[in-house]
């Protein structure tokens, strides 16, 4: 292969990498704005957070629906990738599960707004819901199985079952500033502990 051709291919690969990185920045910015301002937030707010011009957003996502779908898929992928990474880096599988559920709650706050925005397009919504299930249920199951195998939680709990429980606790949180679902989600995750675990010693002479 000639040097000129190699140079052209390297330049093209570098350009593709830059495009992907810029797109990731836009999606992260859009997700953050959606959480605070909803999916109808002005595009200029997203552009300002991403540090780009409005035209850059429209080049990547010609319509708001395109942007909403892309944010949904982007967040699903980030959440899915986090599971194995947490298992590899956390000292225990249970801690990895706790931290993943925390990320899942972050996702759900945005997801509910995205879901409402996409309800008018039933076909598109069903496709995204299937994408969500296919990518996240196996990750949650992997975390649960690892924690159960380590004796840190009871066995027999399904990934979809836990995700539905967490999801139900998060419903409406984006519209109620006085409700923090994390408190109840933390209790739910704590309840996964093995029922036969030794009870902590009582303090101050309590029975």
C-alpha cells in the first residue's frame, strides 16, 4: 500500500473518530438538558451545553425525534457497558450491583420523559423498548448472578423483575421535586440481602 493511500485512510479514520466523539458530546449534553428541562427544551440550550452551534446539532439530528431516539439508545448503551466495568472494578459484586442500579435510576428519570415523547409513534416506541430490554436485562441478570454466587444476596431474583421494581419506584420523579426515588430504591436493593445473614450486633444494649 502506498504512503499516500495509508495517509488518506488514517485521515479518514481520524475524521470518523472525531465525528463519533462529537456526537457523543452532543448526546451527553442533550441527556443532561432533558433531565433538567424536559425533552421539549430549546435546542439552543443543548448546543450551549455541548459548546457547539445549533447547526451542528441539526446536521447530526435533523428532527427532535431523531435526537430523542439517539439519546435513548445512547443512554441504554452507556448503562449496558457500565455493568461489566463495575463488576471488574468494584471490590464486591454487591457494590457493583448497587452502583449499577444508581446509574439505572439516572437513566430512568430521563427515560420516562423520552417514553412520553415517543408514545405517539407506537412502532418506534416498541422498537426502543425492545432495545432497552435486550441490552439491559442481561446486564442486570449478570450482576445479580454474580452477587448471589458470592453469597451477598439471595438467589432466584430475575433481572427484569428487579428492573421493573426500580422502574415503578421512579415513576413521576421527574415531575415531583419533593420525591427522591433513591431512598426507596436503596431499601429495595438492601432487601435483596440473604435472609439468613447474621443480624448486626445491637447497639446501646438494645435487644
